[in-house]
């Protein structure tokens, strides 16, 4: 039910190795192909709680989450504080349901793999017709079930953040063929798995809290999908029109969608290749929207990366891929004149380039400072493009940061310049760079609410 948005080809944060996440199938993606447990159809959870599909579908929701509303196409994502900057909700101010849900997640965290495998076993044994919505092989997928649940649990009392997160999942799940009637059966199996492994804290009250929360969560996702269906397809077909191999493992891939594809600079899309059906990976757009409608992605092939290796080494002009809907909130706020401090590591330069183009197209003259990090000169595969942009726009400054020792020190290089406290910061690259970059930027005076990146927790590499 939850899809941890953006896990990527390589462990990065906005495009392949800067990347955005991979998502191999509908709902939760398991760490390994689950085997049916000995008690594949176990006794129902605690007596007295509504956990059947029918009851989950009709249970009243008491959580304070409003239903998803209609949004105009390409509405700019909300500029609320990003997930990484939110302080944890204090236990004494959390709702009773939130306390019970967080307690459950703490209990099952040490056995996350078992919970995930058991969940999928229940789902496929009880509802074998749903197996076709998932990839043929699931053994290379990372466990995103617990990460997604932890994200929801962390923000369960923060309506604005959680609703936006769930609406994005609901829209994105359309490409899997997910329908409203699938949600109750997923909830039934989820609660079955949690009740089996959270025995130390599980009781009728806890189960009732999960039923209420899941019912509300699923309704937000269902409403978002229904609203999205009125204005956009579940996916787009896109023909590859150009394939430029920049290095031995990095390709710039340009595609032409079969119909208009509205998006914003800084966002990303999930991509499925014809060679690996139902396996999707997220890649950031490497340019602002273009008048010709073409879309460009920077893809880095990684070891055992099914989608990334196919796009880099196998794809050719004329091949057709599928695209999921655009997502992501790492976009420019054009209502302010704050400068932009942009850190792009590896193929993380792709969305940074798109942001620069976006500022230029709006005719703004705000300062934009780009730090482009790589391990070697050879890895600066797009430096010529960035330097041409610098020559064209006097408000743009581009600095290359090379780490010959194999440790990307891009965030530390930023300390040498500045001051940056009046800038909005954008980071895209490997998760380690994102984490250290956020710490560095906070320490030099940039408030958390002005630091933008795709959530590291949701951007754990998936093997591409």
C-alpha cells in the first residue's frame, strides 16, 4: 500500500546515483521473494477488531486527515517544511492512536524482514490474483514496507506532510493497476503481519487504532488516485529518441512521450523498460519543461541494476519505455528572490541543471551557486553544459569539486564560500552526501525549512 517514493538506482537522492528511488511493484516491495509460512492462513488477529476487507472498507475514520482534494495539473508542490526538518512529535502531545502505532513500529523494527515476508506471503496466499501486479522476480527489491510505515507513523499527527505523502503514493500506484478494492485486502494482511510480530504490545486497542489509521490512510490514497484519473493517464509510453553514452556507465537518455507530460523542474518520474516488466526506477528530469515536449534523464548503471543497466547498455533510439506520473517537491519557489545554493553529486547534477534552466526561463536575476561534485575529472560528465550555462547567465556560478581520495567532500567545500544564510539550498546526490550536506548547511546558518532534497529515508538504493 505504501511505496517509499524515490528509492533509486544507486544510493542517491535525485536521479540514478543522485537518483530517485526504485519501486518494483505495487504497494510494499519486499526484501526477498517470500515463502508461504507454515501457517499461511493464520488465525485472525485479536478478536473484536474490524480487520476483514469489508470492515476495513467501511470502518469509520477518526484520524484527523482530510480527504484528498482535486488539484490542477502541475500544481506546485506545497512549500511546507520537508520531512527531514520536522521535529518528532512529543509523546505527551501525540494522539492516542499515534502513540499506539509508534509503539507497534518500535516493536517490529528489529524483525522488519520477517514482517515484510509474512505480509507478502499472506497477501499472495489469500489473494493469488494480486501476484500479477508485482514483478516476476522480487528477490532484488529492498524492503520498503517498514520504511513507509515508519514515515507514516512519524508524521501521523502532521496532517499537511502526511496527506501530501499519501496523495503522491495514491497517484503513483495507478501505474501498477491498483484499484480501490485492493486496499482493504492489503490492510487485512498488513494487520495480520503486525499482530503476529508485535505480540509484546498488540491488543484490541492497538488493533483498533491500526484499523482506524489504515482506513483513513487508504481513503486519502484512493481519493487522490480517483482525482488524478480525471486529468492524467496512469502512465505514458515514451519513445527513446536520443541515447548519449557520456562515460562507460552514464548515459543521457531523451524520450518523447506519446501525449503531453506536465511536470516541474526538480521533479522526477518512475521509468519501466520493456526488458523488465513491472520493475520501475525513479529518475530526475535533467531539464526544465521544453517546448518540444521531450524529456531527458541522466542514468548511471550500477552493479545488479536491472533498469539502470538496461537504459545505459541496452536501450537504443526507437525503444519504448513507460513513465509514471511526475512527483517530488524539490522545486523553485518563484514568489521569493532568495538565492539558490545547489549541491549536485554525480548524476545528481541532473535536477540541479533543470532548476538553473527554470530560473532562467522565469527571467529572474537571483543568485544561483552550483557546486558540482565528482570523484574524478572524468566523472564530471556534464561540466561543459554547466559551464555554458554560466557563460550565458551572469547570475550563475558553477564550481567543480573533485575528491581524488574516494570520499565525496562536496558539502565541506561549501564552507569555504558564502555566507549562505539567506539562500534556499537544494541537494541531489548519494544519501551520504545528502545527510552530511544537511548537517553542514544547518551549521552554517541555513534554516531547515529552506533546505530541499528528496527524502533520504525514502531514497534508499534498490539495486537499480
